[in-house]
C-alpha cells in the first residue's frame, strides 16, 4: 500500500499556526530537501534511516512564520493513496 503527503501533493492546505504569535505558517518545503543524502551536516545513514521510518506515517515539512521569521518542523500525516 502506498501513501502520499497531502501537503506535498497540494491536496490539503497548511492550517498550522505559529506557537508564538498565532499567525498562519507558510510551507517552505520538505525537511528531506534541506537535509538530503548529500548534506554536509550528517551521515547518509542518519538520513536514510529517518526517511525510511517516517514513510508510512507521514512527511515532515519546514514551515516559516511570516511575522516572527521563525522556522519550525511540522509533521503531516500521510494519506492512503487511492
């Protein structure tokens, strides 16, 4: 069975709010895009095991607050693919 991220596929909007100021957060892309297998900040094994473990449960995105200019990691639950 395959799963999809509703945020990556544009099926559902991001509705999360900033924990500090309450403004709606903006999606800045998948966390995996920032820490890919060629990232200088960790070993390839570290990222491979993390992406394998989260595949069926969801996808992590980097989200930004346009008011506070803070970045957060937001977990999006995966949906079963039709």
